[in-house]
């Protein structure tokens, strides 16, 4: 992925819309492969390892939600769900299972291009799964406390291995791997970027607006996107922690989010 040319897979059963999306992405420099069914789309994702997938929710063979779930099993591509359904529950379901964005038909080519550009402007931390050139590493933080001393309320960087640690959580920015008690957590691109952003300043309270701007780019107003992805991230991290421990991400009512103290998780 992310070689000299970006690649995209367009999964859409409507010929006209498929042609519109293909033309729009080609104008943005993508090499585009297309499919008119969910199964064919999945086969293309496996074969081409794309940077971007656009996915119609109402496909003739497999439901778009199920296709998105299967895409997430094999790919870290950005996923944009596209549908004529306007109900909020459909959008929330798409975001819950790993889509990065959701477009409602009818839409303009400019809107699609703007959203794709915003996704690809997100800061990257390096690694094989779609790191953008020039993205800086997670901000350095103090070294671990010495034995017997109180644990600092900050994330720490392992001196021998480039891991960012916060309580039970360990993040490998280069490999884009997150573990809790050495058990790997399966995160989407957006969830990984959200976690590394929070860990770059764990004591900071990050407002929804700042997180939205950092992850999706300027000009976005749908702060509900942040709430959905924070909820997904919380559940995945908490699932591997001991029973009774706090969720590692705290909601600061009326403001935003911050990491819990390392000892709390």
C-alpha cells in the first residue's frame, strides 16, 4: 500500500454511481479497481491491498455492513460507506464496525474528493499500513519511573524499543500495533490514530473539535464522529483489561477526552 500511486477499490452496484466515483478518484490520482457486488469487492481488496475502499451499503449479494466487517479483517484501508439510506442508525452501524466516513446519496464529486483528501491528511506515525511521508512520531514523554518510586502520570517511551507505554497499554508506532497486557488489540486506522493522538499528551483534555480537526482535517463539524470512534476504542481496550478496571479514556464532561492515569488501567 501507499507506493508511488494510491489505489482504490470502488464497490457499487449502480453503474452510473460507480462510474462517477471512479472518475472522481481517478482525477485525484488513484488507480481504481471496481466491483458491482460485495464478494467481488472483497476479492479485489485481498488482491490489490488498496489505500481506499468506497463501499455501497445496499449491495445485491452481501450487506455493506458485512462487507465492511470482512474488509476490516484483511485490510487497513480507509473505508467510506456510501448509501441512499439517511437513517442515523445506518451511519452509526457503519462507523461502529470500522468505516472511517459515511456519505449519503446523492452527493457531489467535490464532496467525495474533499472527504478523501481530509482522510489522507491525517497525521501518520509510520509503519507499513499506510503511513504518510513526513508524519512525525508520537511526542516524546518522560522515561519510566525508577523502581520503588511513584509511577508518573504520563505515558512513557521504552528506551530499548520504540514503544509508547501507558499503564497496561503499549503502542508500537512504527508497526502500528497496540497491546494490552501483551495481547494485541485489533484497531482500525482511525482508532489507532485517535489513541496515538491522545497518548501524545495524555494529561491534556482534548476537545472533540480539536480531535475532529486533527483526525479528519479542518472544516468538519460532525463531532459525533469523534464520540463514536472513542466509544469503539474504549470498548476494545477495556475488553482486554481486568474486570473492574476503569476505561482507559475518560470523558471530561462538556469538554472532551483525556487518558486515565496509568495506574487506573
